């Protein structure tokens, strides 16, 4: 357990006053039928308590910090300490890095959108404010302005979901990275809080980078994160709440002995980052993994600790795969082979498989593999080496990176977050004033039908945003047909659809040796005997702009069907300076299964899930015409021989109204004032 000098206040006592969050009912005071004075006194004390909590909610750093007798300890809550200063100009003002991402030079993957746009010179589209305003999402998490990337340290703590994230407070491109912070009761309606941690020490002055949270058995919370030092060396640091009794975790303390880990011999200074959530070993120690590489072999290093301050290297590595390059944002967690529930990171034993996931610095995709973990030898072996980490299955076949899971102990589920960057130009991002968002949080379980896949599905709370819906039953789609769907506004939708192939047509269709690939097939315009078929979203009236999400089925020479799940961005926008590649891959479909899709459209993001979450594709699209009331959704079947029957339901989706905490504070004071007035009027009557 942690030394009490490290954690200043015990969190074993979970008695705390829950704070109003703007959508929960405030605590009410019950009037005693016998004594009005008692009522006034009790409610008055309660109101004072609420007001004091509201003041804390405002991000004030007035709460006393523990005296750790160390010169490099700082309580941070949105301001930069004077103990270490970033570069400044002659006017003594900080120099923000505004115009250009500098990821590679700082020792992390390139954060620029240029990777998706290619090297060919393209003309900049004349975006106007109407178009750019439409691109901002309604129910996906994003800060009010500027740049965001990796999700960090997601955790459920004292009734609140906490989400930290890599954030540039100065510009809409990567740089000057701090930890942003938001809280929610349901992972949908978020409240922005003050910055959690900023680069104010020599060991993180070039960036407070990605990290993970660990909750100990007694409720204590620790955070490990990567810092980029004043010499751009990647080191691991420890932080913890200044006041563990604060459900909002406003202020954080950086441990006086930081850094707690530095790159070991043989590991380059810029190849040592992103510590995982810790798990408890059979030897009574906590174990973490850290991403790295040796030459072109991506690896995950292991360290054991008893107090999170001192560490010993574990012999060997958790896992490594030749030719995959630097592993970022490594994740490691168990999944059950027998139940639908998530598991705490420390769970091991019969009926358990373990997932190793890594974000590939070279190609910017997140890969995972299932395997067996041996706690005694500290090794993990993949079930199938041909689909190992970095060479096999991806979390998402679109734009989805630097993902992080956490165990939600409140609802016994494992939840996945992933960064969804932009794929337009940086100049457009600077013009609109923001860049990047987070994908919807997803539950993650083992696909017990295949045994080789994970199932990802938007958390159930997403459905609370559903408004009115329309059903379309047994819509017959002949080869070459397009069917408009009258659903009203089509930029905030939740679509659930099923497709049934014509069995008679399947018997007639000859076997084929076609080698199909989503990425180089020609997209939804390429016609085969059984596909493509699916939905067109964010389409304009003339269909000059459209984003098809679809299946393509190939009947092999052995007579078996192979199914592919794709998203085609080639006609998503008339702008030339946006990504227009085709995403997708083969998806396992078992005997007797219907083909199923769920598509969530939220302005410039389209998240698609096939076969109950067996595969997913996230797209960022930037239409110029198919926006606001001009956006439409249609069914289509571009096959040459097979008819398709589709049934679907489409919901309009409400906005999540993500907002700063200060708005709720004002609401709280208004409620308290009104309540106090009512109480005293009743007491005097």
C-alpha cells in the first residue's frame, strides 16, 4: 500500500456530499412537523455546505496542500508554477506553438493531419464559417476550443466519471501539452473542469504526456504519466489527488521524487512512454507496462512496485513483435470467456483471456490480440501468432488512435476511449479554432461466438440521447437501387439496420476467385454480384456528396461467403484538402447470422459498428453541401445480381450540451437562493 506521506488523506471513508451536476436533483431538506427552528438550522447548514462545495467546484486552489517537504512538489489546478518556465519572448510572455505540429521533433508520433492527406500539393478549400460551424459535434466529447489528442487516466471515482486528455490550451495544433479534465455522471453529459496538470517541472516541462489511473483496494487513486524533460527525455512520473475526499479531483500533487522511472539501458531517450494501469501480482506487487521499441521491434516493458515510488525492472518483456516499430499507449487487461461483464485489471485465472493492445507509431492504428498471461513468468503469449499485435486485428479500421480502457467498477464493465483526430488540413483547423474529438465510449467484451474477436459497443447511456424514431420494415432493394429514407434532419442520427441476402440468388450466383479489399476496390461504386449494399449518410440531394457504409460479399471458389465491412470517403466532400480514402476489412459472419449495422452520425464524425461490434469503422468527413437541412440518408444496393431486404430504425439524437462547470455553479447558486427563501418563508409562517 502507499505510504501515508505519499497520500495525504485516506480515502477509506467514502462519506461525502454529492455535488449537483446540473441534471441531478439537489438535496432537499425535510421539514420537521414539530420544530421549525430545527428545520431552518439544518437546512441552513446544508446550504452553507453546498455553497462551500460550489466554491471548490470553481477550481479554486485554496485547499491546503500536504507538506511533503520537497522543493519540486506542486499542487496544480489550472495555473503554471514559477518553479520551471517554458520558453518566453522578450516581452516575458509564453511562446505558444501555434502554426505547426511538432510531434516528431518532440519524440512522439506525428500529430499533423498531413499523414492522411498525402504529400501531393492540394489547393485549400474556401471554407466559410457556416461550413466550419456545422463540423462541430453535438454528443461527442471535445473541449471548447484548441487541440486535443490522447485520452488519459479515465476513472470512476466517488460517483463521477473522470476524463483527462492531452490538450493544447494555446492553439488548434499539437504542442504545449497539458492535461485537460472533465467530469460526468453518465459519460455523455460532460462538465469541463480546470486543467488538471501543466508542465511546470523540469521532468515534464516539455509536456505532460499520456498516463493511466490506478485505484487501490482501499480506494486510493494514483496517476502515472509520461513527462518530457527539459532535455526531451521521456520519463515516468507519479501524481495523486491533493484532496482525495474531493469527488471532482480538482487539484493534483506531483510526487517530490519524480521522475520515478527513466529509460533503461538500451532504450532511446524518446522511446519510453505511456504507462498502463497497474495490476496486482501473485507476489503482492503492482505491475505496469510501458511502450517502447528495440530497433524496429515494438515491445512492452514491465516494472514492479510496492509503493508506486520505487520500481524494479521485470526480466524480459511482456510481449514484442518484430517489424512493428514503436508501441505507444500500450493497454493490458483481462476479458471473461464465460460472462458478459468486464473485469478489474488485476483479475486472473480460469475462464480468463488477456488482451494486449498497442498503438502503432508507424501507421497510427490501434491493434490488439487475445492471449494467455502467465503471472509467474510475467509473459503473455498470443492465441494465434498470425494475428498478433500490430499485424492482425484492429480496434477500429478508420480514424481511431491512442485508445485507453478502464474498468468501471460501478457498472462492472470495461470501457474503451479512443482519440479521433482530424483528416482535413491544419489551416482549416486553425480557422475553426479546434481540432480532434473523442469517439463515443465503448464497452469491450470477448466475442464468445468467435473466440478470436472483441465486441465493442457504445455504452448504453448513449441511448438516453435518442429522441423520435422511424422504422422501415422489409425494404426490398433490387440490384442497382437507391431508396431515400424520410427521417427529417440527418446530421445527428442513431441507425440500427439488418440486411438479408436473397437465398435463391445466392444459389444462382457462380463461385468466384475475386480478391476483394475495401481500400483498393474502387469503393461503393465497384459492383459485384453480392454488393456493395448498405446506407448512404451525409448525402446531398444530387448525391455528389455521400458517405457510404456498406457490406460487400464474395462467394469463394469453395462456395463459402466472405464478408467485408467498409466505409467509402471518396465522395464525402467536394473539398480537395480532406482525407478521401476507403476504410474497412474482412469481418467474420457466422452461419445463420444476419448482417447488422449500427451507425452513429454526429456532424463530421460517423461511427459504424458491424455484427454487434465485431468490427468498427470511425470516419471524419467534411461535406460542403450535405450539411444542416440538406443532409440525407438513403439505402442502396449496388450489386449486379442479388437483391437485399433491409429493416431498420433511425433515431434523431439530442445534443449532450457539454459545457463548463461554471454554468452549473451559477445554476447551483440560483437554486440555493430560491430554496433558502422558501425555507425561511415557511419557517416564519
